[in-house]
C-alpha cells in the first residue's frame, strides 16, 4: 500500500522525528508498513521486506502508540473533515462489547486443586444469589396497602 503525496503531507506532521530518528523516507515506509499490517491482519513477521525489518516497524508502531501519535492523527483527520463540512456525528457510535473466552481457550494454565476450589466457590455464590433472588421475590409479592402486589412485573401484565 502506498500513500499518495497529499495523504503523506497530512500525516507527516503527526509523526515524531527525533534528532537521531529515521530518515523521512524510511519513516514513510515504516508508517506504510504499520498500515499494511493492520489492513491485512497479518502477523508482524509476515511483513514484506519493502517496509524494512518487521521488528523495526513493530517497535516504531509501539513507540507511536505510546506517544499518542495515532490519537492525534485521528483528531486531526476529524478536524480536517469538519473544516470541509464532511463530518456527520450522527454516524458516530461506540461499542463496548467485551467477549471473554473460557480460561482454557485463552491458554491459561491452572493447578487442578485451585480450579476445583474456584469452581466450588462460584457454585456456592450462584446458590446464595439464587436464594437471595427468591427471598426478594417473595418479599416483593406481598400485598400492599391498596391490595396490589409490589411486584412490578406482575402488575405490568395486568389490564384493569
């Protein structure tokens, strides 16, 4: 993937170049390597040699990430689009969904005794939570002063 001249002119000011940093042409190749890696979803080690050593590009990405380069670049892109009137904030959404894998799927190794103890504690916690829910439901279903139950779900199904 090659960035056009106009794209690079916009991106270049956001990339930090230290006194002993890479030459600008290497910097551009490294940035393009980062874009290639995330565009393809490939591993760092699979990166074509045209971008430089994969370990160098990976380290550069981590440095930029830690320095907040990508956040600044995103904010700059949004600001530029806003100047042009090309921002539609009604299309913005945030997804905070979290998918968790079972510890076996995640590669976690645990002593069998510890795992058994954790499973027993979780089962006891579920039982006590279920008992608490039953006692709360019983307390909520007692008739109130007007003869109706305090249970909102029971009241919701009624049509008086």
